C-alpha cells in the first residue's frame, strides 16, 4: 500500500476512538513514567493562549520603556556636546525609518504648468501661490504648493506639512475648509516666509487596489506602507525624505541664506518631529497635534508602524534629538480617525484596524515634561531648545490657535506675525485627486523597483564562497542565522520556566494513544499540543518524532480530524495519525495564529518593541524541544518538522533558528517571498488581503524562502507543492527552489533535498514527504507498505 493510500484509508476505518477512550483510565499518565501532572479541560485553550500573549506584550512594552534610558549616553555639558553624543541614536532612527534613498545631487523645484494651465494658482498683495513638484529620490517626487512672499529678501524658508487629510490649498487659505487661524501657510507668507507645502498620502481609499484583481478599503497610506515596509522603508521614512529634499532645495537657493524651519500638524506633526530629530541644524520646528506618550503605538494606524522604535524612542526622546533646533510643541488635539471604515461597495475588506484619538493637553504636557527631564543635568539645569506653546483660555486647542506661531517666527528671526488679511485673487485650484493619485502611484512604482532589486541584495548578503564545505557552511551561515533572529524575528530570552508538563489522556487511534499536554514557557505564556505515542515501544527504545504543524486558524484537533466529509480532513488528511500509525511519535503543537484580528494584533503589539508573533512561537518551540528531548522514549537526534500553510512558513523559520529540528518539510507555503508579499500583479499577494501581520520590516532584501532553507542546510529539507494551490504559481516555486537544490548540490549532499509536485490544491499530499521522513529520520517503513 502506498503512503497516499494508507493516508486516505483512514476515512474508511472505524477506529472507535471514543469507545476506546472510555475503556482507558481518564487520568492515564504519560508512558514510561514521563513526569506530568493532570491537566484540567479548558473551553478554548487557543483563545487563552492569545489573551495571555496580549498581556505578555503589554508587559514587555512597559519593560522596554523602563529600559530605554540604557540605550543612551547623553553628554549634557552643553547643547553641542549633547548633539554629538546622541548622533548614534540619530543614525539608528534613520535606519529604523528607512529614510535612506539617496536625494538628488542638485535638488530642484519645478513649476507644474501646461499650455492651458498656469502654475500660478493665486496671488495677493503679499505673495503668490504656485503649483510645484520636486524630485525626492528614485522616481519619487514631492508635490504641493510654493508660497512666495513679495517682500525681498525672503525673511525665512519653511516646509509646511499638513495632516494626511488636509490639502496644501487649505493651509494656504485658498479654500474655506479651515478656520483662518489654521491657515498657517497664508500667515507665514504674509510674514515674509517662503513656504513649501507638501502633499501627504491621504487616508482615503480611492486609489487603493488594482481593478483587475481587487479594490480594497485600505487607506492610501496603508496601501503604500505594506510593500514599502517589506522593502525596508516606513511610510514615515519616505515622507520625511520628501521633506528633506525640499529642505535641501531651500539650502542651495541663490542669494542670502535665511533661516529654515519645518512645521507639521497631525500626521504632518509626526513627519515634522522625525525630520527635526534627523536635522538638528534646522533653526526652528513646530509640531502640533501629535506629541504624547507612544506606548500605544500598536493601536494607531498601521502606516505609523516602525519596527523597534520604542526600544529607543518615544516622542520625548525624538524631541531631544532635535537640539539645538528650537522645537515648539503645540498642545493641540490633532485629528481623529479610525479604520476599518464602514463597508465600501465594491471594495475588499482588508484594512488593518487602527485609531487616531484626540490628544488631551495634559498628555502633551506630560510627555514634554519627560523630554525636559532627559535634558536636565545633575545640577538641575535644563538644556535649552524645547518650548511648550501656551494656549490661552479662549483657545479651541486647534493648530495655530496658541502662541506657537509667534515662537516659531522668533526662532526664524522674525519679531512678530505681519497679520495681513490680504485675500487671494484669481484662484484656480489644482486637481487634488489627480495629484494624490500621482503620489500613490510613484511610491508603489518605487516599491516595485525595490522588489525587483531585492533578489540581487539577498544574493549579495547570503553569498557563499565557491567550494564551500559542510563545515564551512555551518560557520558561514551562523552570523546570518543570528541576524535573521535578531533583526527580523525578534529575539526573546530563552524560556524562563521549566516545562512543568500537564497532561490529559483523551483517546486512542489505530495503534497509538493520545494526550493533550501544556507546557510553561514564560510567566503568563504557555505552549500546548497533542502527543501521539505509537503502541509497541519497548523499554529503553527511543523513537523519532515528527512535529506536525497546523496552518492558519488551525488547532491540533483540526490537524487530527479524520472525518472525510470535512474541509479540515481534505486539507490535513489527518497526517499526524498516518505518521503515528507508521511508528513515529507525533507532537501536534498549537501556534497562536488563530483568532483573526485578535491574533493579528499581537504582531502590532510586538513590532514597535522589535518583536514579532514568531518571537513567541520560537520560544514555544524551544520549550517543545526541551520537553520532547526529556522524554525517555524520544530520540533527541531524530526530531523532524512537517507543516502546511502557516505551518509551512513555520517549517522554514523555526528549523532555520532551532538546529534541534533534524529534518524539515514545508508544504503549501514555499514561494518567492518578496513577490508573494509585495506584488500587485498576483491575486494571492498579501497586499490585497486582511493578513497584515505577514509584513516584516526589510525582509525582502535580506531573507527569502531559499535563504531560510539555506539556514536549514545541511539538514534534510523538502518542499511539497500542489499544482492547483493558490498560494503561489509553480513557476515562482520552482524558481526559488532551484537555489536550494543548487546549494545542496554544491555542498555535495543533493540527496538531502527534494521537491514533490502533485495534482491537487492547498493540502497535505503525504506521499514523497512520508518517504522523505522515513529515510532521513532513519525509521523503517511498516512492512505492510513496503514494495515487494
């Protein structure tokens, strides 16, 4: 009988599991005296695990904030000494943001005009407004308005950054969307400033999606963030880069060199704060509607996500980087917004949840006080540079409704606001939607370019010398393994608790017994799975183990389902049962990717502190291995891994980091990863789906599936691929696997890797993979299945 026939025959065998279980003692201990205490039943251990992990990441976030000071070695002897002492943090911030694409050598601003439309948008007694664009980097431009005062010489130059849902025209006072005190561009040009007002990607979803595949409800910001993040760019970083290009143009303008500043409100306040942190040479910066504690960053829109930010920075720390720039913090409430929005006809629901809530003045004041404390010497003196704007009793708490503008002008060498009420004349507004579409399209085109380039970068990073031996490959691959763990997965300490196994016998299959088991990992975090132990193990005998990993929204019970009428059986084919019937010990663990948004938000909580969902999964599997290798009937040298879908992704990431896994089989997951996660041409790409937790900062140019398989080498590795599996296409799987086959061939061990294609969808096939496990875990096939 073939392995496939043996697997399928499960459907037609009446095992009488419940009857057999009733004949067994309900508290039957683990075999051969393996220690454990009784496990109480639970309603939903998966949900309990996810809830505990939310608390775990909350606790880790608090601990990270408490330890943040250890990342800094401030010299508070002078402002200039402080500036030099925090330069390492400033450079680290730039890398975190991915604000790294080279600016043009000669920055330029171009007037946007055509034979029918003038670049002059409006004029008044105090200045002119022009539609402009400027080159930022690699085919990406900034676009907005240039307000030019009529006074000469220009008294100062300012980059003004609106909120994401504000138009440059509104801040210039060219429309009536904003009250006059918020028309900060109009007020600045009236005071003699040349003002460049930038357009940010908006929170609308008009241009999010591809008509031939799917339109989505993601904001423009999330739609661009997803592929850029995978390529090592945050949306904050690329928008900061647009501002930096504008500042560079200001600096090389002919004539006198007036002072330069940056202003931002809401999302623009975020951009202004980060720009000021990177450019302490600015004369002034004004941040409004953004400044507060940032430990709840995980709950904000996903386009604000910066991997590892909170390890080193909160808003207070960012503010201290700006010195000696005079940084004015205005305690305004800022915008309010939440996603997902109400369903939009014809659009796929895939947006990540996120909320922007109004900021209480006390919250801004508290974070400002914390910033001052970071700049306070042991003698009680505070380094100058940070200012908190004063809001009078009649203020609405809006942008521009305080003394922030007056303070900002003074920092730019302008004694007071001119206060002109000169109206704009002959106003013709640019097409804001067309401008927004250009801005979205340019960033997506840049992401496409980064995806195409990523394979070359991965090859360069993971290059191995010709003639590499197995021993040399061990040495060469270990630094890459540590980098993948530290920078991409996020390393937690090893499990801090002993496993303390708790077990509950709950049934028998054909020739094996089953126990549900939980293990302690860290305080509040546990691991859980089902252990299948074949009959007939002799005292002192040690058998190989196959760790059988379920996919998305799975549980151990789903992987064990033996009712052939169910979808779960059609996907999993009860493959742990088949392997146990063949004499393998099987451990069917639960990975916490179940619960839709509830588990996906774990990734959101983890990312700002430099961790991921897999940070915890790795720790749980460390404990699985600690416990399995302690069992008297397990051979610790023969533990294999076989996972499908999300479990197939686990079959790449976990054995790459944990060498105790002696063999790995990846089913229904192997892919050209950068293409899978960044492409807008493939309907199965994650840019279109609700699986926002899949995106990992800077993974595309560093590690793809082939590179992870290389970290598994020289241990045996196999891919199982159904021709009709929609997670990829055969051509992309074959392209990626060719690199794996070449590595194993170069190492002189081509027999240790295989790929099996079969006619079928996203499912366990269980033919070549079962043979592969028998061979490489050195366990003979049952006599009934051997060829004559």
